[in-house]
């Protein structure tokens, strides 16, 4: 229960952010209102070990080169005299910061002699990273309700769409290691990309970094339930199991809020 409460609190953006970022009233949506830079955002609270900070790409903007950047920093956002213009290289150059541009072939650090573990099958209900178990359903992007939703949703589940496609969900977490350090993992649509950085300090608070850069214009934080799925999630899974695609939900005799949750979340 304590972990769930902490995760809910951290599933918001910090009030400290880049000059071109505008947050909604709930601090769960961040939009870059002009230019292509000054789009840095941070998690409201430091992340707990194994806690994922997950965002969904809501809007794209044509005409710019580059995509979302994600990572972790040991700098408390309130300690920054000025929020850097870029995560790469500006924030990284301050030290104790690990940020990567999101791409399909993501950076992966492999220790010499270590075998690359096979990634879990996309239909497995949980994503396992070290000792962390996260419900995969929440981690996977979902298309807008439409005639081809059932096809597009399968593409998100298989993680074959571009990593920075609209509605993709991208998360970052750190997994403690026996030597007292931690590995940083980036997750794209429910698939672990492997350790992106090693040797992170676990003695200092680590904040998530989301850089709404260039062609990525707006992102939204997705809360993640740990442990047992919520009643809402269980209801959605049962409903979706018995329909052809999400357009059919409109014809069901359900409360409007439940319909919206089943169609969009």
C-alpha cells in the first residue's frame, strides 16, 4: 500500500521545468508550446527502486529532427539555478545524469562475458526486470478507438511500431544491484530495452527526466499499479475479452466513465 501511494504521488511532473513547457492542472500532461527545445520535465518525486516513470506520447509536431529523450538524474530539480535548454548535452554535462534519445535500437550496456537475456514474450501478463514485476497491460500503448483499433493494438503489444509513434508508452526505472549501485532500464511499449546505464548511485534520490524535444510535442504520465491489478483494470480486461474491437463498447450498457476507461486507457 505504501509503495502504491508513493507511486501515485510520483506519477506527476515536477513544477520545475523547461521554459517552453506548459503543464495541465493535474501536472500529468506536459506540452512544449513553442520552439523545439527548453522542454525538460522531471518527476515530482524521486523514484523508488524498481518504480517505473511511464509517459505516453500524445502529440507530435512535424518539421523538427529528433525525438523524445528519457533518463534519470541525481539532481533535485529545485537545486537547479536554471533549467538547462537540453537534456543532451546540457543536463548530462552537469554530471550524475543519464539520458538517452529514444530509438528502436536503444543503447544497451553489456558486461564482457554476459549473455543477453531473451526478452519476455509480449503476451506475458507481467514484465520482469531483475526482481521487479510490472503489469504489462499498463505499459503498452493503445490506439484511438476506430475501425482498425484491434489491429493497431496488436502492433503496440508486439512493439513493432516506431518507438516514438503517437500513443507509444515509454518508461524509465532503476534496478538495484548487489554491489550497491543500480542499472537504468528504459521500457518501450512493455518491452525492456535492457540496461542503458550501469553504476548509478542508490545513495542519492533519482528523479526521472523527460525531455519533450523536437518532433515530440506533448506527453502524459501514465500511473502504474503494482501488485494486484485495480478493479477498473480487471473490469476492462473482462470487457475487452468479449468484444471484437473497442468501437463495440459504445453499444454496451455501461456507465460513461467505465466506457471511456475501456476505450482510451
